[in-house]
């Protein structure tokens, strides 16, 4: 396989493999990276299709309207 230009079948196989590797159960704890802080939310990239948004209060933090947010862009967190 040419990794820079996979065929349709190779791409389908790689996509299916990626789904098998990231199979999560509800309630699983995963490690993610804070990619943005939006008002009282932390935007977290855990390597899936979409980023998650978690209220800062879930981290025991008041948010931008209160004291220091406590998490910063680039921080690694467990969610």
C-alpha cells in the first residue's frame, strides 16, 4: 500500500481498523487535550470524530466569570 495515496479498498480497511481501535463504552475514562476554552466550557479533543465540550464546573472550576479557569489550552485531562 502506498500510504500517501491509498486505494478505495485500502482506505476502507484503514477506516474500519480505526473504528475497532477506538471502540469506547459509555462511562469510559479517556485522556484528551484541551483545544479551546469557550466561556464556561472546555473543548476537549480525545481523538474521535468530534471534540467534546465539558463545563468547567465538572473540573471543579468556576469559569471565566469567576476565578481563574484552572485549565488552559494544551493541557492534558482525563474525561
